[in-house]
């Protein structure tokens, strides 16, 4: 497989792409929705709520945590996860700026 060449793109372009990747799988969307709904969670609860295997949930949690959208804290043998408000706000601002761009319609446009 070829190199992704992310270095030829701006930091903002790479950041938008990474955030978009977080929403690129319905399981990650469901995890985020569940975390917003209950404010905190443990992995076992997510397995019951989402209906996927524990290793699959763990992979999605890892992806979301690596992006900084969620944070986790160890409590005994369990890890509790919640939305990271600082990074969530930053992500919303970046995506909002990108998505709020408007197209001007010109008659000679393709």
C-alpha cells in the first residue's frame, strides 16, 4: 500500500480528515452518543449498549481516545470513559469553520 503523504497537506486539512474519520464508522458515532447520554461509561456497558464484541469496542475507544475526543480513567480493573470537553469544543470549531463555507453559484459554473 502507498504512503498517504499527509505531510503535503496543511495541519488543518489533516486535522479535519482525522476528525471526519472519527465519524466514519457508525460504532464510533454510537459510542459518542452513548457517552453524551450518560456522561460517563465503562467498556462493559458499551458492549451491552452497542452490541459489539468487547475487543471491537476497545478498538473504537482507542481510536476516539487517540483523537482526543474521549478520555479515560482507570478505576480498579475498569476504565471509565467520557467526552473530553476541551478537545470536543476544538473539534466542533474546526469542523464548523470547514462546513460553514458557502458556495457562490455562478451561471458559467460547471
